[in-house]
C-alpha cells in the first residue's frame, strides 16, 4: 500500500476522450486517454503509482447523472462503469473521494481563474455577489450556476441540464432551423440547435447559402465524413475564403451566433446572471470571438422592455458581461480547487 500524503489533493476531469488530472504537488497537468482504461480504478492505480503516494482527497468530475445522496455517477460520454466514492475509499484506504458534475468543476475553475484566462466577449459590470453562470458549448450544451449565499458567505453551485430545454426562435433563420430540427426529432432542444455535435450539422443541412457555394459545401461534406469539426471549416472560410463560399460561411456563422446569443440571454435572464456569463467548451473557444467581432451576436443579446412591461430589461442585459474562459483545462483546475477545499475542511 502506498503512503498517504496528507497535504496532497487531486482534481480529475474525466471526459469521453481525455482525462485531465492536476494535483497540488506541482499543479502540472497530466493527460490520459480515456479509452486506454476500462474504468476509473485502473487509471487511478497508474496515477497514484506515478506519485508514489495516495492523496488525502480526490475530486472526480465527470459528465453524467450524479446521485446527490451517494455521489455515485454514471458517465454518459465514456464506457466506464458506475463510479462509487464509498467503494473507491474502500479500495484506497486513507483517501477521501468526492464526485462532481463536470459543469460544477468548470464553474469552480472559472472562480479561481486568473484574469488573463478570461477574455471579455461582451463588456459589462459584474456584480461582486451576483450570480455567475458558466455555459459550455461543445459536443453538448450545459450550464452551472454559482449563487452567493449570504448566510455562509460563500458561493453555492447549482447543477443543471439546461442543454435539453427548448429554444425560442427570433429570426427567420431561427424559425427555419427549428422547423428542420422538428423534422428529425419530436423535441428540438438547445443542444440539437447549437452544439458542436448536433447544432452545426443541423445548420449545414438546411442553410440556403450553401446551394451556391460549392467549394464550401465540398469541404464541409469532407469534414463531416472524416469526423472533423465542421465549425472549424466554417470559420476558416469565413476568415480566409473568397467569393460565395466566404459569404455563405459568414452567413451560417452569423445565423448560428444570433441563436447562441439568444440562448445565452435566456440563461442570463432565468438565472439573473448579474455576476456574468462565462463560456467554455470547444465551440466557444473556436467561434466566440468571431461571433462577437464579426456578427450581430452582441445586438441579439440585448432585450428591451417597455414603459409598461419590464422597463429595466435593457439596462439589465447591457450591464451583464460575457467572458470566454480560454484555459481548456478549466475543469481539471476546478476539480482540484474542490479537492483542496475538502482537504482544508478535514483539518
């Protein structure tokens, strides 16, 4: 049995492709291929052996439904079996295990992020104790909310499954998008509309601009066939292309960006995100800056009331900032922050 290092905390962000781990010893990121391990224990065996110690606390962040009573979590993006913290503590005596939804870890990472890792997408004035919302736009869509609690004088995280709610079309292109998704699914969700896995493909399938942009159409078909991100192809043509293909790529990204902006406004409104909205995920990292600088993304975010109904709304949205978290390992950093908090509380 390895020795227990009472000062060592470990944060793990387990995804469908990669597992990212950061520990408090040197804060150096380690990457593992998820498919190389049949379950979490075989990975933990390798990692603890490399440390020549067992940590005091481990927080495992994973996408999937988590039992709020036991902390048991079933991953939805890999084939690992159900992970049970109590079972893990029996296997590794002396180490305390906690689990977290991957979005909770992402929010924790945002809260400890350096200012240089937060790019301003939309300026505003974040309220010091205002609710913060992190939104991932990646393979899927989801959110996590950090609410300031006056009684405990700290932030409390609230998990969500916000990618599976419906969306409100506001432009002709949005209505066309909704109609197209309805032809494929009984329940058109935000995830099916704007995610990297479903949303971009759905935009490509019905966008009329592609009818006269053969070069772009061919490149997109090739990318989809090879399993490469179509959003990257659109961005390449929108920034470096020419003629009809460039115009078509820009139009599709603009239509998509306006819907993303509308969805973010919905999240900002329902959660009262006066502390700001924080974007993470591969699609956000790839496209958020283009949307903000080259499209009407910011204009679609602002909503206006009237003298007789919600006159405060325009200022509410004008003041709400949007940031892009540029650290792709924000989830692992957040998992470590959660583990270190548990270490402190145990002392």
